[in-house]
C-alpha cells in the first residue's frame, strides 16, 4: 500500500527584544548562568509580571506578514506544568485567544508553489535551561527563563520533509525580513516540534499523530520526519497501531524514543493569568505595525524571476537576504538589475562572508554600487579594476570616483595612446607576427602583452580593435 504523510509544525522563535517578556532582565545570549534573573523571571512569590509592549508589536508584525487576523483584544493564560526549568510551575502563554489566527505561508519546493496554513501565532515566555554535563548533577540556568517567544502553529498541510524544510526556511527568512528574531539556529533562536501521521494515499482522514519535540535545526527536522514516516509505515505494515505519543528525536543516534504518551490541552489546566490585564491593540497601533511590514521574500522572489529575468537560484539567493534584496532593488532603479545582481551575488557576498559582517555594518550603498556599474559600463574602469575598488567602497565614505582616482585605476581609452602601445608590442614580438602570418591566432597573446604594457589600464576593447587593424596591415 502507498502512504501519504501528514505533517504539522509548531515553530518557536525567540524575539529579539532587549529585555524579557515580563521583566526588565536582559535577553542577551551566553551570559554566566543565572546572571540575567530577577524575582519575576525566577518565579518568586509575590513578584508581578509586566508585559513588554515590543513583544506584542513583534508578534502582530509576524501575523501581518503571514496573512493572519489580528485579535486586537487578547489575553495571557497560565499553562501549568511542573518541570525544573520552569520555576513558577506554569508558563505564561496564550490559550483560547491568541494574538494572531488563520494565516497562510507560501513557499516553493522544486519550482512548485505550495502553501501551509497557520492556525495561530501566540506569544509566550521561554523556559530556563537544564545543563546536565558540566558537573556531577544538573544546573538550572534561568537566563533564558522569560525570554519572549512566538509560537507558530500550522495546520497539517505539509506532506514531506522537503515541504517542511522549505516552509521552515520561509519562516526564518520572513522573521529576518521583519527584523524580529536574530535567527541564530546555533543559539536555539528557532526551534520546532513536529507532528507526523500517515494515512493510505487518497484517504482524507487524519491518522494518529506522533509529536517530536525540540528540534534545533532544519536538517534535523528533515531527518526526524523521514525517520518517523518510515517508522510508522513499518508499524502499520506489521499489523501494529500508531500510539498518540510524544517522542524524543536524537539527532546523533538518528532515532527517536518514547518520551510520554497522550497529552491534551486539558492536562495543562489553562486559565487566564490573574496578574495580567487583557492586551489591547488600537487601530492606530495596528496600522503602524502593518506599515512596517516590507515586501515579503516570496513576492520579491517571484518579481526577480519575472521582472528581472533571473534564474531560480539567483532569485532565491537575493530574496533570501533582506539587505541584499533592498540593495538590489534600489540599484535596479538606475542600472540593469542583472549588472547589480552580479556584483551582489559574487564579490559583494564574498566580501561579507569573508569579513563575517552584514551589509548594514559596512558603508556600501546602492548609490555606490550604481556608480561602480556605470563606470564599468562607460569603460572608465575595467571589471577587474572594479574588484579592486570594492573593499574601499565597504570601508570608506569616499565616492567611487575618488577611490578610482586615488588608486590610479582609470582605464586608458585614448586611442592614440593605446595605438602607440599596440604598435610597440607588435614590433617587439616578431615570433607572434610570424605565427600570425602562418595563420595562427595570436590576438589573445598580444592583448595580454598590451595590457601588461599599459599596467592593466588599457581599455581591452580598444586594444582588441587596434590589434586587429594593425595586424590586418601586415
Ligand atoms: Zn527577570
């Protein structure tokens, strides 16, 4: 029998606010243990939470970017469970009235457009971290306790690990476009839980689902999903039944094991947090939030394909980075998109990678890129000279023209001056002339000699042209 996998995801993203969701402690990563703590985030009796407004702003922004309805009146609820990383023994989350509902995320898998509906986005606080390995015993670090999260819950619209991966990539790109999450996977800024079930192909009923928790990488999600689909098929083929349970994915051993069986929302005994008032988002605030949502990555991707005539790979690489896409679009108003894109995809990306910096940390601007492209197109400098100019464009406030002057990179396009060089080179290379007369192609060699003689500053097109005319005279 053929089976279809049905996959739903719960994606947690840490919001890049400076302070925690219900207290003023820092959200900075990597501090010594328990130094970003206070009575509120360590759950001391009598300590009162105060909601960080930025969290609401960021959560609603993600809702707007994913086509959700925003509940302008929502509330915080206590989700009760006992675990040592949660000092209050409840997490402040949102239950029946989340801030965002009914969205949809679009993405491409192998050139085919897919979509996955979002059931909801809510905000909540992160738990602390248990460190098991450092000493004999366990350390509880509450630095992460109270760091704001949004949880995005999908409908079960995904059907393969490849779809799940592209969906997750799109969520990540969208978060970075909105500048609401640092998206540092290695620091656990985006994590996901995966729900997997299978059903006979063609069936519309949902099978019993198995949840896998706390997957830290997208490639780990792919492995976990593929493993679980195969495991479920094997169970069913052998006459067994799938149990509703939570399994722990081990990305080192590449297998999962049972963590706990069936758990439902009622087990958490949600109730409205009596310490917090309802959250109200005014129309004015909502309009403000909406106005901050930029053109989305998928829209840009499609525009780069259709309007700029780029390949899928180029469009993807450029639209994946908000900064690069912004640079491209600004430059494309003045020069051919392809010319600007080539610089961004090659030398500009290489510089950023090598230096480990983002565009906004440099002095590169669209105007500078435009100036560079125009100087090359006009033949004022060669493409090679352009590469030499580039580092100064990142590092100084000089105009591109000033850098070119300072570095003496202006191309010689004066035909009289180049003709003298060409004639001199031909006179000095008797063997090449003999080869030419014997029918060999010596143009490349002579161009190289002329470039050398002009210290790389001769305009290669003019050199080519003059060599051809001079050889023709022989
Ligand atoms: Zn605190």
